[in-house]
C-alpha cells in the first residue's frame, strides 16, 4: 500500500489482486485472505478492503460468498490481466520518456510486428 499515492486505498487493494492474477501468483479457485485479516495486516479500515473486493467482484474476477472469504473466479481472464499490466507499464515508460500517444502507439505496433 502506498499511503502517499493519489490512488484510493480500495483501488490499491483491488490492484494488488489483479497484479497477483496477472503474474500467476494467484489463480482461479484460490481464496483471498479475509477482509478483516487484510485490513489488520495493512492497518486500514475493513470497509476499504471490502470496497476493493467488491470492485473485483464487479469486474467478474472474484466471487464473494457470505460467511466465507472471496474466491478468485474460474472465469478470471488472466491473459487480459497480463496484457493490461504490461500495457500500463509500457504507458508509464512512454510518458516518462516524453513520448506522445501517437509515438507510443507507433512504437508498440512496430514491436508487435517485429516479433
């Protein structure tokens, strides 16, 4: 968690799960830690964690079961998550390099054609 970030903490919680899915550290069928345990470990409000988990549910990545913890959905699109994570890293690098959107897209197209 980056408490200095402008990104809301609930978004960071959801982003951590997305990153774990994209990297293969988490897979469909895996249970997420209880929201209460995550909140205690990170020193944040329980409702903040629940909002992050609800975002994941709304995206179809997690199934929330009453009385039990969240479970990663069997339909979680790991390829899509990997591509989104790679695209985000590329976009950050392109912006830091000062590239325009057109220049960044042209570079991505050229790289795809070269492979």
